[in-house]
């Protein structure tokens, strides 16, 4: 992933965010990572990204927990994919919800991938390292045309 890509992490659990960030960094990802503790904060930030669109063609990647305070992840995902500017941004849902209905709903709303957070600490760490390794080799689309 290019060095200028920004990783947005919508995670209300500080411990989970710390594990994600640390394991991404250990996988060689040193991109800017921004945490949001609730869904409304994500929507507010994405609005500022849209306003600055003409200044930067920086790629963004959103990791999104579904169970978020204020505005849930479903609403954030729907808003991002409904927006003509933001819809190219990959959204990876990372949540504890493993039921078929939630997974199907997220895919119908346009998520790029759906990851279920393991309950076991070591499994969670291993999953984040694997995801970090995957992210280190992918290319993300810029939101604004270059």
C-alpha cells in the first residue's frame, strides 16, 4: 500500500484499536492511522475529506466496526457507498458479529471484506498481522481523480 494512504479505523474499543495498530506496524505498515470512537465521528471526518478533495488525491481505507455508538457501522457503510465521491474507498468491516444476516447486509451495502474478530487474543493478533501483510502489497484507489 502506498505510503500516503490513510487508514481510518472506526473502533470504539481502545484495546482493539491498539492491537490493530501495533500489528499493522509490525507487518511493515507505517501509514497514518486515525481512530474514531463512534460512527458520527467517522461521518464528520469523511465530510472533511470530501471538502478537501481538490487538494489531495490521497487514498483512504476504512476499517469499520458495526457496533458503534451514536451512529452504527451499517449507517456509516451505507452513507459512504451512497456518496459518489467516497464509494471508491474500500471498507473492511471488522466486528464480533458472525451471523449470516449481518454479513449479508454488509456485503449488500458494499463492504469490500468482512472480518470476524476472534475472541482469543492470539488469534486476533495473528489475524491482524495477516491483514497487515495483505495491506502491504495492495494498491488503493485515490478518491479524487489525479
